């Protein structure tokens, strides 16, 4: 590559990166501004003076702590359970012989294709009949049983050599010991990728918590934030502070797990959205 | 031994089986039945046959508006997003210094997308004090043009959403990068010997080799953009003159605001039919112009 081409290449990349980062920088910058400077023209990118109090004010204006705990509790519970149920069923589909196995697996794949938009109405009615609306049960239980990662883990389990398990079987190990002592430890990378993706998906989840929650105490962060948005529209410094608080966990998870992201996207192709 | 095996089998499979029956297969069948009923939660469902579907196609102009809005959005957002994702991936594939840092920057927006960023974008598009107009204003003044009203202008609201969608090209970019790394180097060398320049190599090597990825990105993007909801709910709702009433937003309103459960279910099945049609077209078109190398097919 000659120098001229190199300069064009880096110019294009820098321009693209600036477009990608500017909304985020703008959000962080505004979240630290004095309300009087928020609408200043021309806009200032580095707040002067820096006003940390926006964050404490935002957290007082809405029950941010409560939303946060709800979101964390739900996302972690659902993620742990979902990865577990996915791994168990993936093991059954990959390693156990039973009648109709492949037909059942095909049925599972077919339901993955059905948009969540179809199931959300009937599941809502079901939970409403059970009297679960506006409870943690409604937020957690449908998620626990959605074995979304079954396909990905099954494909991974198939790549583990059977010899190891055959040796263990000769030594008298049952499926449980093979699963916990051989298959799961060997699948750590796949399990980690699935965990990261499931957590991100649950943290961001919006339409389901929006439908099944009513009281403010049960709302998750994204749903709570929309309520806050209407109430404080115009108080951009507070709204931006609340937005920053809401995305911090995903940014942390992302920064420390980048390799899982790249791998997960290649495996699932869903781009993490 | 056999008995023990069977017990293990049920233990392993039962969480999935419960989930499959209670939260997938059961609801799907239930939803299909609901779509033929008139049901508002407070009184029991009443069978109305095809009335919901008939109303959709003959008696509800808003559904056509919602379909049009969604199609318009998908028609521009998906090809543009695929194009830019491919371009960024090609740039990053040129032995760029600090590739992983660039990749992180371009992927970061995808990671943080959701309600919080919806709030940020609503502000960016604010006609008075938003970042978009603050930056554009000096240029617009040169030509004596008025400030664009973005989400408040029925003609600009959907383009604003399309612009915003380009911010989320990170996932596609990573898939294209992986695709580019699978393109054999010798193809480029052969093209160079034949005297191909940058454009020639792009047209005759890169694009044909990437067709599976382009195709995948277009179809997944189409299916995804047909279900746009969160941003619309947060940023503009129905919008001025229903200009941002997207399909799933309308479905959500019907089912959970007006509790027209039967009608909402019928809408969900029409959405499913559309997605199914895209998938079928995808497979029949793929045979014609997608180039698969031996082991990838």
C-alpha cells in the first residue's frame, strides 16, 4: 500500500469512528453538564464546570437503585438458568439416544424461527390467568425455559470426542457425571460465550418487561427509563446521566469479554442485537 | 441399566420439554386460535372466524400505513446497513494498525443499543437543541434552508430512523470481517497478475466471495427490521401523522393498550407470514446468485 492510499484509509476510518463515538461522547458530556450549559451554542464537548451531582439527582428523581437491582436480579437469574437448561437439553440431543430425537430437535429449530411477537400475546394471557402479571415470576419464568442456546451448545458438544465419555462409561459413570465432570468443563468457552450473550440480551430486554409489569417496584431499568423520560422530558442532563448509568454494565461486560463477542457473533450471526 | 438411562433422559430433557410445550408450541397453537376470536381479557373469547383477518385487509387503513412505514424503513436501512458494514470490514481488513481497537469502536454502538440510546437519539434529533441540527445549521444557513424537524416531520421521521440504524452496523461488520478472512489470498494474487486494480479485485474477487455473507446480512437484517419496536416506542411513538407507526408498535397498541387480543394475534400471524415469505425467497434466490465455496455450503 502506498502512502496516499494509507492516508485515505486512516481518514475514512477516523471519520467513521468519530460518527460512531460522537453520540456516546455527547451523552457522557451532557450527563456532566450544568443545566444552564446544556443548550449552549455552539455546543461544548468538555463540560465546564463538571457537575457530578446530575447522577445523584437522577438517582433521586427516579428509583434508579430499585430498577437496577430488578434488572440485575432478573438478568442474572434468567441467564444462569437458561444456560443450564440449554446445556442439559443440548446434551440430551447430542449424546442420548431416544425415539423421535431428531424430529423433536427439528421441531425445536422450527419454533426458533417463529418471531417472539407471536408467543408474547398467548404467554401474557397464560400468566394473566395464573395471576402472575406484575410479579418477578412473570419476568423470570418464561425466560428460564427458553432454551435458546440449545442449538449452539449441541453443535459444540458434537465436536467433543466421544472416546473420553466411553472411557468414563466403562468406569461406570452415568450421564450425570459425564455431563458435569467431562462435557461441561470441556465446553467452558462455548458456555462463556452463551452466558455473555444471554446476559446482554436479558439486560436489554424491553417489550416483555414492558408488557408484564405495572407497579414501579417491579420495573426493570429500560422500562423504568421510559417512564422517567416522559416525566423529565427537557431535563437532558438528568436523562443523559440516567442513560449512562443504564449502559455501564453492558460496556463493562463487553470490554472484558470481547473475544466472546466476536466468537458469538460468528456462531450465531445475530450481531448481538 | 435401561431404566436408569430412561430416568436420566427425562431429567435432562424435561426443562426443555416444559419450555417447549408451555412457552413455544403451546402458545403458538393458542395464538393461532386466538387470531380467530374476539377477546379483550375481561370477557371470554368469542369465535369470529376470519373476521380479524378480514378487518385487517379491508377495514383498517392504519395497518397499511404501518406496513408501508415498516417496508420503507427496511427497504433503505437494510441495504445501506449491509453496504456500510461491508465497507468498514474491507477497510479494517487492509492490515490496519490497531485493528482490534477500531473493531471495538465500530462494534460498541451495537452493544449499548436499546432504550438508553433511544433517549440519546431522541435528543440528537431534537430540532431546536439537538446535536444533528447544531452541526448542520451553519451549512444549512449558507443555502438559506430551514432547520430539519427530523422526528416531528412526517417526511423526515423515517429517514431519521434509517440514519440511526446505520449506527448499529457493528454486528454485520464482524461477520463480514470473518468472511473476508476466509477469502483465499491466491485469488487476489491471480487477479493482480491479470492486471486487476482495486476496483477489479473488489468486483471480481471480494464481492463474489462475500455473497453468502451479503445474503445472510440482508435476510437477517430484513427479518430484524420488520420487528423494529423499542426505538419507535422510546423516540416518537406513532409520530406525526402516524409517520413512525411501525408494524410491531401497532400490534403492541392493539394487543396491550386496547386489549384487542384476537386482532393482535391475527396481526402477529400476518407478520409471521411475511417473515416466512422472506425466508422462502431467501432460499430460492440463494441458489441463483450466491457463490458458495465447497465447504461452506
